[in-house]
C-alpha cells in the first residue's frame, strides 16, 4: 500500500472529515504540489470501491471505511509480503509467448510501470489467459527481491472465443490460435460438423482452457474461409477483437422509422440558418458529413465563427434500441478495408449527414472572438442549415494556392503519430474517412466559386492561422512523425503504401473543431454539470526525466523536458533527423493516454483546462452525451447527474475506443505480413526503432512493417548490447548499430499466424551517418520556441 493511498484513506475516514473535492483534499493534506497524484489516487480508490463520489464531485468514505484501509491493493513494487491474510492480490493477467505471465494489481496507476506487475511462472498460471482477471497468491521471492505469484482463481474471463488455423495431426483436429495467446494447439471435438478443412481459418469456443498440466479443448463455431483468402484476414480480426456485426432488427427498424418521419421543414425550436453561407470540408471519399462551418465579421470587427454539428440526438433518443446499440458500440471502427459504424447508415450517411443543398438539423456552436482570436463568448443551440458547397481538402488547398496563401509546389504536411494509441493532440478530421494524398493540380477552383463562398474560405484561413498561433503560444504540443498508410486493392490485399498528408486545409478544420470543443466544455462546466470530458493527464515527471536521459544518450542536447515548450522545441528540432522516429515514439511513451472521464483533469497536450468532444456524434457516443446535456441546459431540464454513472460511461467508451485502435493496428500488421509472405528475399530500406540485448527492431520505410533481426543473425562479428547508448557494438570491428540508424534489410521469414516478421540485415543506408552525429541544440528552460508550429494530426476531433 503506498503512503499516499494510506494517507488519503485515513484522512477521508476520520470522524471529523467533511466531504470535499479532490483538490480540497490535496490542499488540506498539504499536498497541493502533488494535486494530480492525489486526484489519480482518489480515482483509483473509487474504482476499487474504497471511496465514493457524492454530489458535486465530493469524495465520501464507504461503509466500513477503516476496514478498507486494510484491504488496499498490494503496493506497486510488491517488495514486502503482506501480513496475516493479505497475501492475495486481484488483477489483470498478461501472458507472454513463453507461457509465463504478469499480473497488474487492480487499482495500480498506469505510471507505476512494469515494476507494479507480479510475475507468474507458466507452471503457476493454471488455465488463465491474457486479459483474464485473476486472483493470485503471493509466494516466494524472485531473483529481483519481488514476490512471485500463483493463480488460484480466474474471476472473469476476457473471452472464451478465439480465432485460429485448423489442422490435423495423428487423426485429431486441432486449432492453432493466432498470435501468442496459447503456446500449444487446441483440440476440437467434432470438426466434421462444420465441414472444416485443413488450413481453414476458424472461430472456436473454448470448453476447457489449456494449463501447464493439461491441453485445452474447444469447439468450432464458425468457419471463416481458407487461410490467406481475400477478406478472411479482416473477418479474423473482427472475431478476435469481438467487434460488432450487423445491427439488431429493432435498431434498424428505429432508423427506418426516423427516415419516414423526417421532414426538411424547419420546425419550431430551431434557428433557421438555411440562408447563411455554410460549407463542409472533408476527404474526397467521405460518405458522411458531421461538421460544417460559417464565418462572418461583426460590426465591431470581431469574428463570429459558426461550427455546425450534425444533430444526431434528434434521431437517437435515450432509452431506445438505437441508443442501446450506439452505447454498446460507443465508436465507429475504421478498419483498412471497411467501416463498422456506430449508427445504421440510414442515419449516419443520410438523415444526420450535412449533405450539400439539403436542409439538415444541426447543433450550432456560435463563437465570438476578437480580431486577435481571443475568446469572448459562445452560444449553443439547435438549428437547421443548408450547406452551400461540399469541399474536399484538395480543393481547398488548391484554392489557397491560387490565392497565393500557400505555395502550390510545397503543400507541407504533418502525418499523425502511429496508432499506438491517442496520447498527443486531438486532430482535425477523424480516421473515419480515408486519408487522401494531395492530387494533381485541379485547375479553376477559384473560378468555380461564388463570391460569398470565395470570401468565406479566405476568412476561414485567416482566422484558423490566428487560432493556431495562439494555441502553440499557450503551450499546446504536437507530435510530428511521418507515417505510411497501406494501399489496398478491391479485395483488401496490400498493393503498396503512401505517406499521409495533412495540409493547411486540414489545419483550418482542426482549429475550428478544437475551438468548438473547448467552448462547449467551458459552458457545461460553468453550469456546474457533470459531463464526459476528454482528459489527457500530465505526464509523470519521472518519465520525462527518463525521456531527457534517453534523448541525451542519442546525442541530442536537451534540458528540462518537463517544460512543455522545451518538449515541443525538441520535437521541432528532430524533424527530418534519422532519429525522429525513435524520439517521437519515446515522447509518445512518456505521455498518458487520452481518455473519457468526468474528472476535471484537463488536457495536457492541448494545454486546456477544460475540454470535451462535441463535434463527431455520428461516430462517437461521448459527443452524443454532450449534445443531450446542452439540450437539457437550453430547455431548463434537469439531466441525470451521477459521477459514478459518468465514470462507468467514460471507462466503457475509452475501452471501446482502444479496442477499435488495437483492431485496426493488428489488421494492418496481418495484411502486411500476408503481403510479404511470398516475398522472401525482398529488400527494403528501414530504420532501427528498437535496440534490445537480443537484437534490433526495424521498421520499413517503403512499407510500414516492423520486423526483427536477432543479435545472433549478425554474423560479421560478436555483438554486445550497451544500454546507456541504446546501441549494439561489435567486439572486433567496432561496428555499431543504434536507435534511428537507417539500414537496408531483406525479408527473411514471415509467420502470419504468429504475427512475426524476421529481417536479415543487408547493410547500411546512406543516411546512417547523420544519425550518429549529435544534434547541436540545447533546450533552455522557460523559453518557448519561435519556430512555426508543425501541422496537426488527424485524430479525435
């Protein structure tokens, strides 16, 4: 039990305690400088049932609160064996390829790192699987002085359903589950019942989980098709991650009923904005349009920005089948070759979509800003709009070039970070729409526009650049690293890859969506409402110190990366450097993940104290909850206000979001492995993205595939690992490979089912030498960068 947790529990359970908010508790305990840690600890205590929230976010003791102090989860390091009967710990198991596992105790903060995990040997893991919630008994001390555990009970299975490849051996039907979930194949009872053939991809339901002492047993429930057949990889991932399938019939019926009832007439209770000059800007292949923009000048010269968002709440009423399924899905899932929508297409692609020249219902956020972009005030209300024009990003870029606002030959871009999870930024257009590259010049965009629309686009660019400059001045961060996206043919097979491109047209939408999200969150906060915020906690100072050390070991001079301005200066300085990929990943790992929560934690990357998601209710359930609260506020209705309910909702939506991200990442990996499976010997240029004592992780430059070169495969010398410099060095030659080096590799081995790719090192690339020279820059604490901020990423708007 940590000292901080003990202190908080003891204080809250004192007879003289008066309920207060987390920040008040931190103040009363004399821990104001550790307020974020206190808030995080309280959140975990509430999730584990040892404290509770009351009205107005006040922290309350639970029944038998003093006893709760005695039952706190074992301390993160697990270095002292609990006394009496406190030698049992509950947590989530993560198993590795060897069969061994690690249990993360329930309630452990994410910042605790791997030291918080309890090691469980394969022979002591029983029949538990990765993701299971288990109860472990702490036993002997391990080599590092920490107690090891033995699984004594599986409290909750992560899943009973798995995807694998069917084969036969010694007259028995077996399934090798994809990935490294189980070390041995699963026996299946009567495969003939499903007509399965060797090498078929199948879905199995486990009847008995495998353990150290006995084999697993299951039954085939679905045959997906031949291994390697077009489309089977996608279906495998859908089943593996438990992604939703077809909509329930009552949900579809509700959508059809909404379509029958919808009338384009402007009804009472809505402001008629159909006469305003309003446009949408989206990718060329977008099917749904959930945001539109208007912008005028007031008589006093102030900006009047209109952000018009599809009024999904009009069609998806609470406590209906539509709402039930939307909540369960919580997000649309955007796989490389298909979309699994949150809402039926009747609504997402038609009724709620802000299509041009059609009257559509919207929730309008009207923001007043000074000429310098300073926020004055905002109003939010239901409206009816009619978009004058649907623009693609390419058309707007061409307009800006024709007007001389950007160079036609230099449409600069900043691709978003890798899909390792959203941690920095809140992006412009979401990944619900396929990212497009800048096309060949489209002539005559300006000539095709009316004077009103022409003037609108010019104003939009002017204001967006003002807002963007202000955002970086206040300390917003933006991660910059090139990312490749795979290109697919009509059958979903990889045919190549391209760099994602974000231009100033993306920045325009980025800035307006961020402004609307922040304005709406401020309004709800001022009204004293509990709501789902988009929070991004401050990074752990210890992780930022480790980041500083890591960067310095790469030869980059940096000081005090706990200062957000210095952190951004580092990111700017690394652009174009061979080590950029490694440094950006290191920064990403030092950050917390952005989540949905009603807690007032702010958004670190955006340098915002109050932020929510309002602008994409077609694809995100949290946005829909914000729309409903705004309507309740406008109509003087009292909405449901329960901190516990919103905490549960935030956890659910965050989990669904992460599931979608993981599924997309895994499908990308599988498709790349399938593509490379018959290309043994093909050479690629790559960058070393990881250095370990057992070898090198290398990511392709032409194709974003990550492979591995084992240290024993480097046959020209005997290599040793140097942790301090993140290198491996040859004993005889002094040859050295380090993080960020550009190398030439060849595909050596591919195992699609195990999700493994091995490379063979061919040689060095020409740009390697640049990676070994120290960057001559020093980050001085407290001074902000004067360099023009990078372009935005395309996420989470």
